[in-house]
């Protein structure tokens, strides 16, 4: 029995020494070989936000019914609000006594859902000046909904209540509005 244990111990020590020298190259330098692995890096999504669209609209109802040419420029913000710029010109003598012959206004629009990209309900408020015989203060409040019609074309239907502070107008005007709105992915006006 002692002979078998001694033989196994001798075999284990011998195998260790032979195994150790079997894979050594005979130099005392450590192996400094490098392995290169070609690995494709995963694509990192682009962190830049998409371009914010600008919107330009005209009120078809006022153009057809009263000859009042209204243009509205919308600059969306990232939080669901939009800055609104409005200008109108009415060359019709019969109707410009009621609408004014020229007006400018600025204000904001808040989308209650979808940030104006699809069908969205909105609230809008504008303040500015309207010209009758003099420049008078004017405010407008709207409640409406935007409907997507085609790829970059929307229809904004709303109820607007306008109040001019001219001395000859005591009551506010209420109008139904139908704005045809076009979306652009660039700045139409370079400074806005």
C-alpha cells in the first residue's frame, strides 16, 4: 500500500514538472502577445432633438365673409406652448369699420394634448393694437381644436372672442374661425 501511495505521489509531482515545462518557450520573458478583437460599437441614438416646426396660417372664414386678411405665425415651444404672432389687414370699407383696417397682436397658445402635432385642443390669448381711426388696444381669447388634414397641412377650428377698447365699441365680437395652417421644418422668418 505504501508503494502505491508513493507511486501516485511521484506521478503527480512528475506530471506537474513536465506540464509546466511543456508549455514554456524556454525564454524567461513573459508572453506579451496581444489579441485584437474586431468588435462593432453599438450605434448611439442621436441626442439632438428634431427640428421644431413653424406654422403659418390664414383665417379662411374672415377672408371669405369680411375680406379681412389674417396671417398668424406660430413658434412652438417644447412644453406644449406656442408663441403666436398675428397681423390682419382689411381693405374692405364696408367691413373694416367693424374689424379695423389694420392690426397686430402677440400672445400664446397652450395645447391641452399632443402638442399641436395631431388633433389637439388649444386655448389661445392675444393682445395687441387695432387701427380704426386711431390705434386702440385689442385682446382676443380663443378655444379651438387642430385637425390634421394632410402631411403638413392642418385645419384649426375655433371660437374667438375679440374685444377692442376703441371708444365706439362697447361689446366684444364673437367669431367662428377656420384657419388653414401649414407646417414648416425651417424658420420662415429668420429672426423668429
